[in-house]
């Protein structure tokens, strides 16, 4: 299985590098735009030149070949492709297999619902007017507060095995119609999901899940190929709730320190938008 894991992570690295290269305008790195470019973005030779590596070697890297990559050279490639800190960590994880493995739990979290600690349960209660969701490293929802159930969906009515946040975004009509810009809404979660994918490259669950979602939902495949990476995207999301109309939230997402890799996602009502008042009415308080 180790050979399979290595192949998967190298292919994922190659795909990501291609996507980032295609998204960079030559002018952004001080190169002329030219008039004979057949593909968008930079050419492989240009990335190699900027990173001070041979064009052949870089081509092999984008082909997913099992070649030696040093940290120094990878830093140079990250600089040439104008990668963010999160994107840099992502390619380092894929290149060197950092955190490769099941993270001490394998598929156990998929089989048995996690019980939250009393402190996390208290946090959910205290964030009364901030819809809050807690999810595991597979993006399975393991906790939420009353505000989240009212704004999004009654998660309690969904069996745990089906309560995957990424899956629900594509299958539940309530969630598809909730966000004014559904693609932006989904991209934020996929960016977080990709950071997990880079961290746990030895966990086959991710590859099975991505294959299944790509097969069942062409929109997932298109959005996944955009290759966004972010541990904690901070964006403002506009919802059109069926009972309250327009609601504006600032999205904040952060990891919860502890023995299990959990993430807390908080939707804070934008001040002056009337969102908190609408939430109070929705909750009957």
C-alpha cells in the first residue's frame, strides 16, 4: 500500500503544480506576455528558469515521476509559482509525505460518531447567535449548535454516515439554495479539505471520497481542479434564508487543539446587517 500512497501523492503534487502554473500571468513574475502562448499561464521552462532548475527535471516533477526533491529546490518552486504559506505547506506535505498515514484513527471516525468534550459542548452553547459547526479531518460533522441547525439544516435528522459537510453541500437542496454565491461557499470548504488531503496522504479514505464525488457530481470535479488551499479562509458569506431573507456572516475557521484533529467553523453575524436580530427571531428569543 506504501507504493500506492507514493504514487497518489506524487500525482496530486503534479496536478497541483500544473494548476498553479496555469493560473499565473507572465507579467506577474516579470516576464513578457508574448503573442504565441498556446496555453494560459507560464510555460514549464519559465517556471524552471525562475526556480533555477533544469526544464527536464521540472517536467518530470509535473509528470509525477518519483525523483529526488530537496527542501531548498521546493522552496524555489514555491517562490516561482507565488504560492501562499498554506499552499507551500501543501506541496511540502505531498513531496515528502509529511503526516502520511491514518493519523491514529484510520476509518474509525467514519464508523463511530465522535463524542465532544464538555468544553467544546459549552463553546457551542455560548456561541448562541453564531452558527457553529465542528467537523473532523474527513469533514464529517460531529457537533453543532442550535443556530447552525436553524440556518443550515437539522443535522440531527441526518444519519452520521451521511453527515459529511462536503457531500451535503452538493446533495442538500437547502444548502445549495442558501448561499447567494454557492461556488464561493463551496470553494472555501474545499480549500480546507485540500489541506487535510495534503496532511493525510496515506489515508485512502480521501482518494475514495474524491473519486466518488467526482463521479457523482461533475461540479465537484470542476471546483476541485481549481486547487485552492487554505487552512482558515476568512470571507463574508451572504445567505438568502427561506424564513429571514438576507443574512450576512463573517466566516472564521480554526483547528481545535487536542488528541483528535477537529475544526471549528464559526459564522459571526456582520455588525449592522441586522443578521443577529433575524437570528434571534429565528431562534424564538
